[in-house]
């Protein structure tokens, strides 16, 4: 079994005794000796020796790297050992867990509320907007709490273990139909959805922030973000491929019971996966020594971080159009597509597989297009153009519908890995410019922008359904079908193009990434030496 922790001291250095970084990670530039670290506390030696067969990468505040070349000299030397595959997979498990609920909510909660729970599209839309208002305070608050968490396991990882049980309970409660009247049901929906969002925040802001502290190397983060979204789309595939079957099988004719039992199954699986992530990852990037935690100063520094502000806007716009399309997908198939019972699950599976293939191409696409900024902009334009085709298909054009879905999903695969890697870069930018690292608060913006975009997108979709005359579980009017087609094609395409245009304001390009990495690595070497 892969060992996660060790108290063994590093093996003595046996290389020639020229001046070089000491093998014991003390940071001294001297010939290795048996006594150079004799005064260091035992905790320093909790990292495996570089010569060990199952070593973990050294924490950034202990790592010693060769001097980085100047930005003009080309790529910089990575700021530590490359991440090992088990840790990448372990981190990805956290997003498998998150997405088991996230995609269930995005795809199935709207139709569950309107067609099973029994509330109107307008009531659902208003609920999304009202409950998300709390996130304006809740998400930054969670980011600051995570930044101030001090445990032997780090700042962010422990939250995955602490929130596993509340995660299961709140998800199941949200997909339970209570024996209440219309007003009681609506109050129940408000309460359970709000509780679920709070637990989601308490899990996903620390989980997202881990991307900024597992490795200091921007290239490693891009790879790790891709692994994260292999996990995300694996969870997506599980939901899309099994949800409808499990509802029918576990419900045995009772659709409400089928939803509840399916979500319970997903919740137990996701809780186990959160524990896997906790046990297989490490936090290595620490705030600069002597940094004092001050809420007012943290918020002031964040507002001065221009790239962070742009990325917040990109997150809102991106999730806005994704949520509008996702919210319309099941309505599109149920009420517009011929033989929807036959084609819905294959469509969902094939588009998820295509997205996974797109995620796998994130690094080459990023390199081909000249960096994260250009890749994000051009991919959004491409997805917008292809998605427009949904508006022009007919009910029996199954091949064309699936083709549009597969192509747009493949092209959109790199978007989420790029987004979260860009968030990590804005945390570096804040430290580089202002000398303060507030990783948790920085990443809370990513979660908040996604939740804000999802709320606005879901509410917009529900409002359009209501205005177009949608009625649950009956044949739809031409006006209602027209509204569904707009939500599936035209509106997401327009918002995707707007997202791409907004991306032009993001200032961190490949050259600036290299400059930040080199200068931050130099500062950390100086801090280690002193």
C-alpha cells in the first residue's frame, strides 16, 4: 500500500561534497554533513527522503531549488519535484465526489421541483435568486475561515473530512418530498436548498484552494487542474449514465422515492471519495513567514488584484451560459426530441465522454493557442458557434443533435481546467504584487462566481419557461417549445461569445506566469536561507 506519511529522517547525502543544497532540506548551501540539521525539530523530517522509493514532494517552505533563470531566458526551473500520479488521482477523487451532487442538482433539480416536488418554474427561479443572495457573504466568509484554519493536516484538507456527513444529509433532504401543503413545501425547499449550498461551500472552497497549495509550479497546476476535471467529468458521466435508470429501479414506480434513494447512494459514495482526497494529498505552499491575518487587509488586497476581478467575471459568465443550457437539456429532450426515453441517456453519456476527451487535450490546446488566456478566449468562441446549431434542428434529427452535443462538449472540455488554473495564478499574482497570500479567499471567488452564474442561469431558464407558457407533464405549446429551443441554443451561444470577449481583459499571459514563478521562487529561497 502506498505510504502517505513517514517519520524517518532523510538518508545522508552521498554525492561529492561540492557546494550544493544540503540533501536534508535544511536549505544550507554547504557540503552535506551528518550534523548540519541536528538542531532542527523532528517535524522537519516528516517528509520522505528524495532517495526513498515512495517519496512525496517536499513542502515548498523546505524545498531547495536551483536558481531560476530570468523570464527572458525561457521557461523557469520548476519550484519543486513533480507531483506523483497517486496524489493527482487522489485530488481528482474530490471532484468526482463534488460533481455527483453538483451535476445532479444542475441537471435534475429543476425538473424534479417542477414535475415531482410540485412548484412552478417562477417559484423555483425566485428561490434560486433569493437563496444565492446569502452566498455573497457566505463564500468569502468561508474563504477567510479556511485561510485561518490551523491543523496538523493543513488549512484546507481537513474540511473534506469534517463536512462528509453533513454533505450526505443535506443532499438527501433536498431531494425528499415532504408531506406538506404548497406553502410548507416551498419553505422546505428554501431551507434544504440553502443548507445544501452552505455545505457545498464548506467543502468546495477549501477543495478548490488546495490547487493553489499542493504545488507552486504553474505547469503542475495546469496538469493538476486537468486531473481534477477528469474527476469532475467522471462524476458527470456517472450521474448522466445512471440517474434515470436508478430513479426507475430504486423507486419501483415511485418517482419521488427513486430520486431520494438515488441521491442517498451518490451521497455515500461522494463522502468516501472526499476521505480518499484527504488521505492522499499534501499542502506545500505556505503564506510568507510573518504574514498576519487581517480581514480588512485581506479584502483590500483582493479588491486590488485586477486579474482576480476579471476571473470572477469570467466565472459568472461561463456558468451562466452552461447553466442555461444544462437547465434546458432535459426539457428539450422530454418535450421536443422524438423518442426522448431512448435518446436522452446516450446523449448525456456521449457528450460527457467528449468532454473528458477535451479535458485530456487541455495542455496541448493551451500550448498550441499560446497560453491559458488565448485558449480560454478562443475555446469559448468555438463552443458558442457550435452550440447555436441546437436552435435549427428538428425533433427527429437525432444524429445532428448528438453531433452538435459531442463537438461542443469536446471543444468546451478545457474551459473548467483553464479557469481553476487561472484562479491559482491570481493567488500568485497577489503574493507577487503585494507580498500577501490569501489562497482560500482567492479561491472562494471561483466557487462564488460559479454559484452566482449557476443561480442566474437557472433562474433565467426557469423564468423563460414560465413566460413561454410551460406546463408540467403535458404536451407543450409552440410558444413553450420555442422558449426551450432558445434556452438550448441561442441564449448559451450569445453568452459564450460574451464570455470570450470579457476574457480579453485578463492580463496574465505566459510571459507574466514565468516572471511570477521565477521571482516568487527566489523570494522563498531567501526566506528559507534566513
